[in-house]
C-alpha cells in the first residue's frame, strides 16, 4: 500500500486524518442540498479571498454547523426513518440529535472563534477536500 499525505485533525484520544491525495482510500460521504453546497462554496471563496479571514469566523462556523446537521441526518436519522423504527423512537432520536447539535454548536463556535487566519484557511481547505 502506498502512503498518502494527510492533513491531521485532532480528536479526543486519537488522530483522524483527512486524505489529501487518496481518492481510492476508504471513505464515507453524504449528500446535502444544492443550496447548502452553494452556501458552503460561497463562504469558502469569501474566506480564501479575504484580507482578514478572521472577519468570517461566524460564517464559517455557521456553515460547519449546517454541514454537521446534514451529516448527522444522513448518517443517523435517515437510516432510522428507513428502518421504520417508529414514531416514538424517531422522536427520541431527534430530540437527542438536537441536544448534540446544541452542544456541538457551542464548541464549534468557540473553537472557530479563536482560530487564526492560517487555521481558518486550513479548515476551509479540509472542507473543500471533503466536498470532492
């Protein structure tokens, strides 16, 4: 197997990697709306062209949260609905996902809100790689 360059991202207790040149590497993906894609690309373009990327922290945090919500729906809620787990189970899961999103939102806004230009651009680059 050939080693591929990766962009390291920190997570609790382990290091995740974002492949930079490995289209054949195992991966998961989800489909999101055309409107969210357009919004994401607009935010990334704005961030990359800005003299001061830190002025766009809120916009980046908002799009990261929207992508996170779309991913959580695609990976958990949609399969749950397809499994016909039932109204109560779906409602309970939805409530739990809502709580997770609120907590994550606070953390994501805090982390992105403290990032430097270079760090914000790195996050943007990673998002673009995920969008391929």
